[in-house]
């Protein structure tokens, strides 16, 4: 026979437990997508397209949160420490996961152990652009100018540790010329100064540079891809100019904190593949010269590890410094 106290306690438990014991289906609130660069660059361009279409498929708003700094390591570290609940995603980039940890002498996160790498949204070649008033009209002109003016030719990039930074370092090495790196906190600010003529040239990822090239605000001299990009068939490759060592691509993906539940990871992976097949996304990628990927999470994980193995010795041998 229940006492009044037991009955009240039992009744309270019957009412209270469902509210605490039942887990609402994911996602049931807005999701944050951390972009480790400033607005306006390729990472931001790709992230905002993904946020729009992935958000539609998940039925929740995805809010882009730009956290630039330290070669993409600030934003990357932030996600590494976030709760593994599927509500904080990282727009993972080649710099933050594979280049900057070596360039800056490590970080407070492990690129592999602290993340689950789910998808590669796009791969993109770099492009060398110059202010329209700059005297170099071709890539050969640019190389000749660099050789004739040691220590005077400056190039902007989205920041120290970016793939574009290393491309500039590599160019200086292969042509035996001294060039000046001007790092910014993202490709957007770097492009603004290049257009304004405050810096004569810039190595940028093609998607963020594309609209400025098409608008005539900057002049494209060469791309770093193996073949000419269909979006810009008139822009030659650096390989064509006799520099096959300058073939280079950047990439942008979706990663989440380690220990994120498998059902959430699987859902994001499935929806990302659907997003990359959306006609509007396919068209957008074609317009900006980006290429989608069909890699599974397991394949992405292997890919990121391979990129770490590839770039670590390159950074060490290049002598590049975190400007």
C-alpha cells in the first residue's frame, strides 16, 4: 500500500521523467558552421552555399560563423573543443588541418584524433591575379619581373599557412627569386587590397577570385591546375608555362568534433552527397571553377591523413614562416 509521500513522488516521476529521458531527434535547433577565415574568400563562398542547401535538407537554419586567425587554426581549434552533438560543424580546409599545424609548430588540437571528417565539398585550383594597372600581362612577365626586382614584388594571400602561401613560396623557389608575402586574415580582405592596388598581386583559390576576374577588377595570369579550368578556358596553367612543380589544389570539407554520434555523421554524409548533386549547386560550382567530391567519410579520413603526410615535409623544407 502506497503512502501519500510515495504516491506524490511516483506521480512526479511519471510526469518529469519523459521530459529528461526522451531525446529529441537531431537536428531540432539551428546549426553553426564555423568558417576559419574571414568573409569573402573561397572558404566563405563555399560555406554559404553548403549552409543554404544542407540547411534545407536538414530542416534547420545553418548559421555561418567566421572565426579567422592563425592560418585557420583558431576556428579549427574552436570546433575541436565544441560539444560532439552535431550542432557545431567545421568548414575544414587544407591549411587548418594539414599545413598550419606544422607551420605554427603544432596546435591545441589533433587534426585526426579530434575530428570526424565527413565530406569534401569541393576541390579548387589556385589562380595568380594582378591589379589591372600592374605591368605584368602574362605569367612569364610576372616571373621576369620577380627575377629583375628581388625583394620588391609582393603577393597577398588569405594568410600564412594557406595553400596559396605555400604556392607563392614554391614559385619563388623554382624561379630563384625573392618575393614578399603579405598575409591577410582571409581572402576577402586580401582581394580588396589587390583590387585597390595596395598590393600588386595575389594567389587566391579560384572560386573566390572568379567574380572579380569576370568583372575585370583583377587580371588572371595563370591557374595551378593540371589542365585549364573550364570556367576560365583562356587562362593558361602554370604547368603550360613550364612549371609542373606548381600544380596545386585546395579543398574544403565538413568535419565535426570526435565522438559525434554515428547516426548524425551518417545523416550529414548522406545529405552532403545530395547537396552536391543539386542542380543549383552543380551550376554554382561550374561558375566558380570548383569540383565536387563523392568521397565517403572513410575515404575523406584517408584523404586528410594523406594530405598531412604530403604537406608536412613540404612545409618543413620550404622554410615558410608564420608571417
